[in-house]
């Protein structure tokens, strides 16, 4: 009986402590948008992506940096091969703090 009480107490404490950890605020490490316009400013791949999260949302200007990856059909390609005039969807994954694009996917 004492062992069962100790086990129940231990499980109760674990549940309480885990619940306390789970109530923190959610913090987005990355966001995704569909790009309307994309400008690659030079041959090294640096540039700007102009995107909106929704049709009525304000423009977001995202930075293409040396660490930005480009993926076409799940195959990594040079950023300079990203089409600037594209009729399909170009998805951009970015850091909301720095506004740096980490991946461009189409």
C-alpha cells in the first residue's frame, strides 16, 4: 500500500511539473510566405524577396543571403537559378526576427 501511494505521489508530481513546462509561450522560429516578386540583385545570389502572408497583408521584404538555399522539386540548386518571373508558387521560409530567407522552394 505504501509503495502504491509513493508511486501515485511520484506520478502526480511528474504530471504537475510537465504541465508547468508546457504552458510557455509559443515562439515561431521560422515563417513561410508565398512570394509575389523576387529580385536577385547580383550573380552571388544576394537580393530581396517581396512577399505577402495574405492578399490584404502588407508587403514583407526578405533578404536573400549567402546562406539562403534554393530547392526546385526537392533538389538543391543555386539561388541564382530561382526564376524571377514565375507563374507558379514560390514558397519562402524565413526567420521572422532577421527577415533573412533560409529556403526558397518551388
